[in-house]
């Protein structure tokens, strides 16, 4: 679930970055169909859901404290930073940076899962 949601967020961010080219090519992505602002709100919504869901495996004792620590120290703060940065700067340069941070965060999150087992 973690990998799916973080990848979904990253794909939407990448589509936001490519919105002008997608419009010119007639490619129907979420940002093209519903607009940049709604795509941004979708990213925020899915990110908040992901942050909440990262707590679940620890609460139900699926993963150990190592998982919780990595998630709370690295993964979730980075997700919050991504939301903040998305509202501070709509530029393609920033969107590209956020896409790369999401990729890094996916690796950190998967490492948390590995450490928590």
C-alpha cells in the first residue's frame, strides 16, 4: 500500500510538471483534465492519507519500533515538506525536485518496512 500511494503521488506530481507538453500532445492526464489546482489538492489528500496509513502497521504491531522511528523521523516529515513545498513553488524545477524526493522517500519507506520486520 505504501509503495502504491507514494508512487501515485509521484506520478501526479510528474504529470503536473508535464502539463503543458501533455496538453500540446493531447495526452489526457489528471492535471490536464481537472486542472493544476485540483491535481495539487489530490496530491495533498493522498499524501495525508499516506501519512495516516503509515501509523497503522505499528499500531497493530505488524512492524517493530524500528519501522516507526524511520517513518516518524524521515518518511512523514519529508511528506509534510513535499506538501509545503508544493504550495510554496509551482515551478517545473520544484516539481522535478519533489518527484525525486518522492522517489528517495519510497526507498526510505521500504527500508523502514525491512527494518521493522
